C-alpha cells in the first residue's frame, strides 16, 4: 500500500472523526510526518497511532478535508467508484434518465463523500468546480471518469474553479507545473464552447456557465420553484434577485396575473427575458427592472400578492453572522410591507454560516419590525441532488420558508 504523509492529532481530538465528520481543524493537530503541504493526500492518526481517516491537506482553519475513513490506496479506481455511487443516487432520484429534467448536480462535496468537489450536469456538459487543491489536482482523472460514465452523451467538460481554488508555490497545476499564488483559469477541459439549453420539470432555460453565477444555474432550487408555480395562480408576483428568471418562468406558467422581475444586474435581466421567450411566455404579463432590490423595496409604491426573495449569501463566514442577520431582518421586513393581506412570501438564505433556527428567528424579527402577522406554510431546503450527510449538518446551506402574511 502507498504510504502517505501522516497527521498526528492531539490527545482527545479524535472524537469528531470517529463520528465521521469530514473536516479536521488545524487546532486538533499535534504534529505532521512527511510532506503535509496543500493538495497532498494525508492519513490521520490519533496520538496512540490509531488510523482514523484520509483526506486532502490544505491551508486554513479546516486543515484536512476527509474523503474516506477506511485505510486504502487512493487512485483512479477509488475516485471512479465515488462518482459512480453519486451517479447511481441521481438515477434513484429519477434524474437519470429523464426527458423532463436534463440538468442536475452530480457531485455535491461532503454529501457525496467528495469534499471540495462539485460537478453539475447541463444536458451533455459537465461543469466542475473545485474548492480544494487536492480536488483540483485530480481533474484529468475526473474528465476520464466522466467520459467512462456518460460515454457519447458527454459533449464537454468546463472548469469553473477560478474563484474557488487558489494555487500556491507548493501546489502543481494539472500539468504538474508550479504556479505561484495564482488562481487557476476557467476553461474547457474537454470539448469546445457550447450553447447551454436545459429542461427542468418541462420548462426550458438557457444556461451560461462561463459568465453566470456559481456553475451557471441554481439547480438547488428546482423543487422550490414548483411551489412558486403552485402558489402563483392569479397573483401579482415580485421575483426579487431574479437572476436568470427561473422563478419568474415557473410563476407565469402557474397562471400568475403578472410577474415583476428585479435584479441589480443588467445581464441577469437579459437572461430572464431570454428564458421567458424560450418558454413562449407572453411578455404582457411580465415586467423587468434593473435595480438594487433593497432600495427598490423601500422606494417602490407597488404592492404584491406574492414575493419571492432569494438573495445572495449575506454571510460567507461565521465572523459576520450578526451583520448578515440584520440584513435578512431588514430585507424581509421591507418585503412583508409590500405584501397585500394574506399574501405569500417565499424567502431564502443560502448562507451556510446562518443556521435554520437563526434564519427563522430573523424572519420572525422581520415580521415584528413590519408589524405583520405571519404563518409558516412550508420549511424548504435544497433538492435531493444536493444531499446532506447526517454526519455533516453544515451541508444544509439552503434554508427557505413559505409564509402567509396577514
């Protein structure tokens, strides 16, 4: 068996690993043996030299992201078996094969025992996003594994990791060349630029993975968009932070009297218009506005029967949770003030640092601030192709509530 560098833990610091939590924090480390540099595979041992887990070493408070708790050689077959297991789960979920939905998350980091790796499937194009140097370094293997799994269905593989992976002097790039302190470049690892057209529960969307946010489309909201379609009938709807207008399409397909899409990005509004056209939706029931959502909610005199509030993450780190909670309170309060009595508010937080209970408390505070009563109709989360390990509750990053506002 290959001998990997070792990380030895301080006395009593092995408890979380024995509960299969996939993160090892730097404060738990007593010493290292061998080349424990960012990107390298390392084995974790207790102070009494009991093997505990294997993972990728990295800089920062999370020192190792663990991908197995069984001592074994980490090679091409290991990674292939992991990704094939993820593929089988999406088959169980009815996403493979499917004619009504041709886009889904194939690999969701810790939820698929592959921390630091995201792979999204867009109707023949796989978009890879790495969040660790270790996963960045196995990209050639990942491309070959995807070719084996999908065969001729795979048209291209696009790497969208420039904003999530930083290369250092100690880390080789995928060609084995050292790169000093630079982020990797986005680009095609297989195939050539493609026009991304997907279907989702029978709706059609254009996806721009090169210029769009994240990997191009918010696949985690698939099931929640169906709630929007159900509740929108005969209502005047505001889709705030609309991005490419997916919620707007669902609401209009559900029979909304009107939908108003608002986003600060002019490009987002252009994508929204394109997606409405792709679905043959009459523009007379739709209005779009390029505006700061928070300013719009405060200044607009318009009232709505339903508001969809899906902002970007207000807190990406735990040390700014207080400011984030204040932002959630403010924006939800302003939204509630714009709802007619009995109106529906669909509100979300995608901040991993904000717990479900913290978010619920913020929405409660918003109702008090707005002087409105609220009833919770649904608790929402990300879709099942974004599974959450029972040993890693931090993986449940998307929190949502559907409320009736009196």
